[in-house]
C-alpha cells in the first residue's frame, strides 16, 4: 500500500462515518500533491463520486479496484470494454464468487488441513 492510497481510504472512511468536512480536507490534501491549484472537491462534482474517481485514477493499474468493489458491494461492468478476452464475463454482480480467489487444486490436495468447510 502506498501513501496516496492511505489518504483515499481514510477520506472514504471519514465520509462514510458522516464526517464529510474532514473527508474533503483529506481529499484536498492528496489532490494538491497531484494537481496544483485544485479547487475544493465539491465544486467539481458530488464529493463521494469525485473521491472514488480520483482514487481510480491515482491507483490505476495497481490492482486495488477489486478490494474497493468488494468493500462497497459493487458489481463489475465491462460491457463497453474492448481490451478483455471475449470469453471473460462482461458483467459480474456484486457478491459473486468470481470475486473470490480460489485455492488451486494442487494446494488443496497437498494440504490435509484444508477441508470442504473452508470456503
């Protein structure tokens, strides 16, 4: 985890805890490092949407989106994507088992401590 991500997670936690002004201050702090002379976030668009968008931009390609989607119970929509395999699912509903990394069969067979109850 890098410093920028900690600011975004803290800002989201503050917002969801009802501390919107503190969350805005946290987001402004990180965004001033990214964009010089940024106006206050609520002037651009709704704060929470802005927070999520800025985190996606800042963390692009770092593999953090899955954790955000699971925490927020969001679905995956790739219906307009052109850079994914044709056999990959285009839409995955929130809470789907596809969001859970599976333990490889080789590991299951080699470890007698893992049982069917470990899901």
